[in-house]
C-alpha cells in the first residue's frame, strides 16, 4: 500500500467527523450506532473547533488523493483525560485500510511530534476488546486504570 503521512490541511478538518465515527469500536455481532452519534456532547469534545486550540495536532494518512486515516490530539476532558497538561489522542482509519501498518505509522509519528513539541506524555481510552490495544501497548502505552470494558492508557514520551 502506497501512502504518505502528513499534517492535516485546513480544508480537511471537517473529515475528522467521519474519522471520529470510524474510531468508535463496534464489537463483533453488535449493530453500529447511527452516524449522528458523533453529534453527542461527549464525542464533540474530540472535534469541535479543531485547529483553533493551541494543543490541537493532527496527522493524516493519504493514499493517492484520498485521506484514509487520521490521528489527532488535543488537551480535552474526554474519556482518556488524565491531566490538564496531557493531550489525549484519537485515531482511526477507514475499514479497508486497517491491518496494513498505517495506524502504527500514524501513532508513531504523532508520538514523535508530541515529544518534539515538548509534551511529556499522552493518553487515550480504548475498549479492552479492541484489537488496537495491542498496537498501543507495542508503542509504549501502559494501562493506568480500567474497568470491565475500557482502559485508560498513558505513554511517556
């Protein structure tokens, strides 16, 4: 798969709404929620006014002329929030581009970007059944709290 990773362009920011939906983990055998779920206040924190806050960062994976994946970070009071100086990240790819190493590359490049920008750590929230949890662990994330279904993970940069 030929793709490149780069900073998101201003005109591409509205696509984060699609990637936010794609980031929702749907266990096998469970019906996907309606796309309108991304308008819920608990999810809007990930994308509302993205690019206007000083801690907003976003990288995209592009195959040909199509944005096929995104990873973005911001300091927000989301499911993975652990401190007011620690950005949380969200990552997703369109289904047909998963399991090809693109997500790992996006994650590694975002971690490098955040480290270069002076952040000391980053956090995220993930469903324990999500196959991406292994990718996060491989990148250095550690579980800092969890319940039966979800884990909050932190990576020191």
